[in-house]
C-alpha cells in the first residue's frame, strides 16, 4: 500500500490534471496520510487541496499549492495599528528602491552639486509614486501594488546619460526656454536632468497608449507557463548585480538581514502572537492571534539590521567598505538646506526637454516597464491566492501607471512609476496583501513627498540594508517563476530549448552591448538609443523571445501547460461554482461605484472604454461554458480542441483506476 501511494505521489507531482481528480474525493473522504509527500493532497481543507488557475484562483481554491493561508486577504481591512505597520513595511521597501535608483542614476548625470538635488528628486519621486499608488489601488488594477521606479527605467536613463554630448554633460549649453533658478548656474546638470524627465514623459505616454488600446490585457491573456516562468525568473535574476553592489558596503549587516528574514518568514512563520485591540467601549481586548513574525518578516529584519549598523557605527567599528563604485548618500549637506514643506508643481525646475534622444529612450522605458508591470500583475494574484487578473484590470493598471509617469516627468523627476516587484514579493512573503494597507502607504508617501526634509530621513538607511532588501524580495520573483514549470512538461525538448535560449540570450545580449555599445550604429541617434536601451533590459529580451517562441513553435496542449488550466477550471464536487468565482473576481477587480455610474454599459462599448470595462458577452460565454471564472485566462494561446483535451483525459484514466484499486 505504501509503495503504491509513493508511486502515485510521483505521478501526481508531475501531472497536475491528476491532482484535480483527487479534489472531489478529498472533500468526501478523509484519506490516510502514510507518506509525508501525500500530506498536502490528503488535507480536507479547501485552502490546501485545490489546484486553481496558474495565474490565480477563487477564494478557497488557491493557485499556489501551499497550506499556508493569507493573513489578510486583498479585500480585508486590518485594524488601524496593523495597517500602519504594513504601510511602514511597504514604505521601507519602496524607499530602498527609490534610493537605489537615484544612487545609480545620479553619477551618470555629472556637472553639479548632487547634494542639493538629492532631497528634491527624492521628494518629487515620493510624491508622484504616492499619487500613482492611489490611482492604481482605486482605479487601476486594484491590486495591492505599490508604485516605484524600476530597473526598466534606470537602464535606459543611464544609457541616455552616457550618450549625452560633452556640452550637455557639463551644463554649459543652456536653452532659452529654461526657466528654473538653476538653469543659469555654470556647471548645473539641470539640462541633462530635464532630458531624462522628457524621456519619462514619453514613457508615460507609451504606457497610457498600451493600456487604452488593450495591448497589455491582450498580452497578459496569452502568456502561458513557458512565458511566465522565464520572464518572472529573469526579473529576479536581473537585480543580482545591484544587490551585490550594495551588500558589499557591509556584508555582515546584509547577511544579518537576510538570515533574519528567512528565520521569520520560513522557520517561525507559523508562530502566532496575540492581537490586542483597543476600543472606547471595551478598552484593551485580545482578539485572536496573528502570525506576526511572518507578517513583518521584512520590516523586523530591516529594523534589526539598522540598529546593529547604528551600534557598530557608534562604537567606531569598521563596517563600511565603500569603494569608488559605491557612492554614499549625501545626507550631511542635503539635510541642512532641505525645507520642511514644499509643494511640487510642473515646471518648477524647468519643463521636460523632449528631444529626439528622449523620444527613443522614453519609448524603450515605456515598453520595458509595461512588460515588467504585466509580470507583476500576474505575480501578485498568484501570491495572494486572489482570482486571476482579467484583461480590463490589466489595461486600467497600465493607464494609471502612465498617468503616474506623466506626473513624475512634469514635476522634473528622473524616474517613472511602475508596479514595484519588491513590494509585490513582500506581499508574498508576509501573506498580508490588504488593499487598505497599500492605500495608507500611498498617503504616507504623498505626505513625505511634500516635505523634502522628512524625505531626507529615508536616506539614513544604510546601503547594506538596501542590498539585503533586494536579496530577500527578488528571490521570491525567481521562485514564483520557477513554480510555473509545474504546469508544463519541462522534459519536452521544445520547452527545454525555449527556457534555455531565452534565459541565456537575456543575459548575453545586455552584457555584450554594455561592453561594445559602438556596434549599435544605424545612423539615427534616436533609433540607436532605442535599440540600445531595450536590448540591454533583460526583462524585455526574455518576454519578447519567450512569447515569440511559445506562440510560433508547435507543441501539444500538455507541453504548453494549458491542460492543467483547462482541467482545473472544470468545477467538481465541493468547489465553488463559476458564478461564485465570477462574483469574487468582480469584487476584486471591478470598477469602483463612482466609475460604474459614470460608465454605464452602453458607454463601455465605445473606444477606449471597451478595453477598460468588463465585456459582458465574454463573461456570459465563460459562465455558460462552465470553464472559467470571470477574468480567468483560458485563452492564453489558441484554445485546445475537444479532441486534444479528451486524449489527455483518456491518458489519465488508467492511472486513476490504479489509484482507485490501490485505495
């Protein structure tokens, strides 16, 4: 009996469609669990059996096959004290990403006093990111995604900075339309910064067009496991250089943060502490318990590492190993002159410069950041066991990010806004993905953006802590990408080639062009910068190559990983019906009540609202077929024929009979 169960466990680990056969059985019969590997399959809890969709699942039918439940789901509202702590955790991760972005970009724009610019740039970025987060959480995809600059903005901006003329780099060429107070100063680097802001404005327009035209949702619905697996993996792997660079400031402090994060999130993740609440009527009361160490597995290690760094610095212990490649934060000079209150407005430091170079680089920024955001949209529901993302929510999300980038560029910022992968991975680690907490974090971000002196306090975070945050968060993106291989036949030669080729070329091409950029010479400066910018972004190369190969190289439904989605979406005994799943998806991704009144069904049929509103005919067809809940990605690629699905089911029937006879 044990041998038969062990053999069946090996079969079900590679055949997801057979796990769906156990779903009705697990709801009716309490199966014995003689082997540890069958423990997850023998659980009668709906939170640990269902296969769900590979890009998300219904409530009670999670996508990820893990018995761990979310502490606070997307629609739940934690107590205000917990919401503020969650918001502080998001703000700390976002601050690390903002500091890393500006620390790597500012040396590429020489020519002036960087200390005077640091606090202003950081405050503008915080303000625009806060506004974009509010728009994203309420009008966009409505996922708990914090907005922040990504590396897809950084790489093209650095390419633009390195290809500026000597006159622009030294700030000696001052255009007549410049109206800022720093424009006339000799040696000012306001002109290069204005050109970067112009590229950010162009990127915002590109993001807005991709969302309004429905391109983002169309692509998201056609991303199968063989597209998502390498794309999400390369999103995490592409940050290893920056993580190593900042961790090298103090490997001891960074290692302490990483070890504490692993301890709190994995080893002590099930440790529950009592939750104390206070009300005027009852006073202090204990209401249940929460997995506090897991829910704050990023904030607590960050604070501990920061405290250790402060103690070592106070004792004059040599911990900082800064070299010429790591530029320290200019907190000493900037904090003395930063005002307490400053409301940013467009044109304060001059309007963005829309040159031909900014046009090419901005287009590359918009395309690459949109691909990164689409991957983040698919990562977040899977991590939080939320319903799969519908295409209209993806399109609205890109539109809101475009508006945020337009605002950032108009304010003179050096970075656009995109969905923050580290913050989405923080949601996965902590399993606390409440939308309310992200909204609180957005308001705090706007408040800090209005006070450059308060924003300057974020620069006191040690460089090694920034590196440790990157190490902890981006590893989740890599693991999530690898987890998508369970839906496809990874032993297939077709899939082996697609994964190996896309990952290798995504690491090879940027390395080659970084070492020899002169080979990219077409005679048109804007085209050269566009090609150089997009081809040095690993996420763009991986997404483009994997999407092209997946949709052009022939393969069976099982090879592509679509059979698991088709089989899992057929409701069985004990599963929620498609209508219930559609209702849950509508609650998560539906339009807010205000927009529902402004956009009646008749108006949603017109362009561009047809791509931003749910399509009623598609919802009705999905419910009639009984195949997919609302917004579920059943049409990732050309739909499998009935003959193909039937052949795969016949193949699984003999294995099912063996299991029944064994039991």
